[in-house]
């Protein structure tokens, strides 16, 4: 897709932005410098970029164009603006949403830094950050970030519907920027801008809007906790806000990847009585039992709709969740729910994919079909941290593989080939 006009405008404003930033780093101290000192400082500013990293540059994983290998590039260390925090990234999950972008199935501006499921350490606050934020997230504190990064001020955010944040969709998902229309990522070699998929978290540092962050207690590990920001977050949003699962409900989950397997654990936490896992891989179904499934169905060997009806006394499930994003499973999900039941779609599909619904079945049986994307960062993420902290959500069993930063491309290849059972996380040290 190349560099769009928007990106060029982002580049033009970089100089101005840096000037603002440099005065911020040193606060009042820079004002007392002589002109000569200031000029000297300006000339040397790259070396003052980030005092605690020991380096002026960082590495990040970049997607260039569909079906080309990801590359690791050197970037200037990004800088947070107002309302943002710079994170030294520690863990980043390997998610199908990135894979959709990598394969060109969901269009996204490129080049872009991928990765949207992160944990890390707070290393810098944006300019004019108020004391409430600096007290909540002091330098050195551990945090986890949600992939939907709420602006906090739009129509939906003001109603607490962070999952529908207008700025997130208008800027980040549509243009690959943060909410001033600019990226925070620039290549070391030539200064060219690189778009951000969410925070562009598959990098040694990332800038995250503060509303997307929650404190991660020291009892939780950086690596496994990364999945709280997308896989668990998405599962929680589907179960709590869309399906509104209640104790005693029957819940069927179709597609037991990172998100689907998290749905099993959340359904169990909510007191679901029958939890049915559907997949085509026996290995994933075996894992599903550890994560809360009371029944498993290999849909290559059995008709999942018939089998779900059998398990639920012939009626169908109270709730069925589709976590694959395929027309065939979309239809199965709808046919698996009882009369008046809820079919919740959380799997992203190739752009333009359509699903079929039997209209009369939908109308007469009062089937509720709903979409659900992520969760509400400010309300939900702290709850998810608590579920993990208390062991109600088992992070250790949810994460099956860990990759080195250098092997990020391999991680996505493995995900594409169905080789990852549960969730994989890239460790960034
Ligand atoms: Zn994701
Ligand atoms: Zn918003």
C-alpha cells in the first residue's frame, strides 16, 4: 500500500513534535540553558532520547505487504504524547487478527508494526500527565494493555462502551495511527513513518493510550499475562456483555484457538453448567477439557449442531460462540442455540465474507445473533487481572508456546499452520 498522504503529513509534523517533547523531558531545566546549550542539545537530542534504555533505538517487527516475511527493523525509540505512556514491552501475544493482516485478508495500511496483546514496564509518561495517572502507573510499574485502546472522550467512551470507541476505529483501525492522526513509529535508517496495528506491540517499546492500560500485579508473569489484552479480553466481552452468561447456562464454543479456549475458561468462571468445545483437532479438544469443557466435539467426525442439541436435552445451547470467522461455522453457531438463544460471533473473517441465516428460523425461534469485538478496557481489564491473580483464570495452561523475539515470523507461520494449541506469546527481553 506504500506511504499514503496521511503518513507524509505525519512525517512533516515530526520535527515540531520532537521540539515539544524535548522541552518536556527536561521540564524547566531546559529553559535555563543558554542558547548555545539548547542548540547543542538539539543537535544531540537523539542521544538524550530515552535515558533509561541505554540505547536510542529499538527493534520492532514490521509487516510490509501480504505474504511477505515479517522483518525486524530498527526504530527510533517512540515518544508518548499527552494521554499516552511509553512501555518497555515484555510480552506480546500471537493473534489471528495480526495474521489476517499479514495474509492480506483484512486490509491495513503498511508498512505497519504488528502486535496488540502486550505487557510491559512503564518508562515514560506523555507531557502534562496528571498526578492521578503518574501515581497509578509510576515509572517502573508493570502493566498490561488492551488491544482496543479507548480515547476516553468520544460518544461511546463517555457511555462506558470502550469497545466501540470512535477514535480507535477511525484512526487506529482505519489509518494505523493514534488519535492525533499520527504514528509514533519512525524507522532508524531513514526516518520514514510506520503504521501501528493497535500499539504496534511486537517491539521493544510501544506507546499506549493510558485508557488501555491496567496495573499488572507482581504476582503475575509478564509473558503469560500478555494474553489478557486480547484473547481473554475478547472472550470476556463476548461472555459478559454480549451473551450475558448466567450460572447454569449451557455454552458451546466453536473454534478452540486462543480466544475460543479463553471463552471456555470464562464460561466456567461464570458458572456455566455445560461447556461444549467444538474443533477439528483432537489435540485442541484434549486441551479444552483442561480449560473447562465438559464435552468436546470433533466436527470432522460428528455433526456439531446435532451433537450440541443432544448434549443440551434436545433444545440447543443457551449461548453459542463462533471464534473462527468462517461462513460454515457462522451458520453452525446459529443452528446450535435453543429457541430464544444467543449466537455470538467473535471470529474475524476475510474482508467481504458473508454468513447465511435461515430467516424464518431466526424470526419464529427468536434467535439472537450478535457480534462482539474485544471488551471494555477501563472496566473489564482490571477484572481480568483479578481473575488471573486469583487463579480463576488459569494463564499458565492457556499459553502453550513461547517464542523469542527473533522468531516472531516463525510464530505467525506456526499459527497459520494450526500448530499452536491455545495461545503463543513472544517474549521480548
Ligand atoms: Zn488479538
Ligand atoms: Zn473513544
